[in-house]
C-alpha cells in the first residue's frame, strides 16, 4: 500500500467513525451496508427516544450523573445539546427546570445509556469493517437468497 | 402544525409514571430486544432477513430466559435467608 493510499484509508476510518457517532448507522451506510445501517438506526434511535419519553430529558444530566451522561453521549453528539439545555434551564426560583426522579428516571437513564453503548459497539463495528475493506470487498449489498 | 411539534416536545419534558412494583421489571424486555437486534446486526457477516430474525429471536429468548431464571433464583435466595 502506497503512502497516499494509507493516508486515504486512515482518513476513511476517521470519517466512518465520526459519521457513525453523529448518526447511528451512518458509518455502515458509507461502506454500503444499507440494511445493517437501517437496522442500527432504528434500534438505537428508538431505544434512546423511549428512554427520553419514559424519564424525560431530565435523565440527560451532565452534572449529577456524569458517568451515565458519558454513556448517553456515545449515542450522538446531539445529546450534548440536550445536556446543555437540562444544565442551563432553571426556574424563577433558581431550581433546575428539567429533573427526573424515581423509577421512571432509572428506566429512562438505563435506556438512553444502553442506546449510547450500543452505538459505541456500532461505531467500532463500522470502523473495523472499513479497516478490513469490507465496503470495497462486497460493494453491493447481498440480497436474500 | 406548530402545536403538533409543541405536543411532541412536551412528551419528552415530563417523565411518565412507573409504579415501584414487580411489573416495572417488564421494562427490561424491550431493552433486551434492542440489545439482541443491534448485537446481531453488528455480528452477522451477511444479513439475510429470515436468518437474522431467527438469530435475534434465539438470543432474545436466551437472555430473557436467563434473566427470569436469575430473578427467580434471587427471590428464592431472599426467602431462604429471611424466612
């Protein structure tokens, strides 16, 4: 492999990794794994949205639940925006506006964090497939026999 | 139109009510399904529709069965210790 090709391949790995982080499934889409990309997008996004619906956006808590927040952030950088909203929004009394307690908070936090960790698995999968040249090797997605 | 978006956004602002009783454990199953789907989507070399569905079902069933078994074993252990 020439130096130029090595640089291009390294750049592709970075692009695939970043795309997979930005939008779940986008990394696989770049390497022409359309079906895999669609499944990952639906599964990860649905899990994250169910978590937000159950526990409200209060479960994304960059101050009180930092380890959970780091896991949630793996779902997409857009989670950082939600974290910024929950961090900065305060009521007139000076209390945080979006808070979540009880079982709903637990379930919501678990769902959103697992969604993030599942996307981390997908990022690694997309980057590894690209490293192995899978997108170039197969080219077209194989149909059901 | 704006009202629709407002209603949609409002759904994510207030948490829903989940009682602290044994039924809340049922929330585990949709999560297990999501984990099985994503795991198999990343693990299978080629995604054939039916084979994928079968493998997801087997993994989901196995993990669910083990979780139920583990729950029952824990309840049994607690009863054994406390009674």
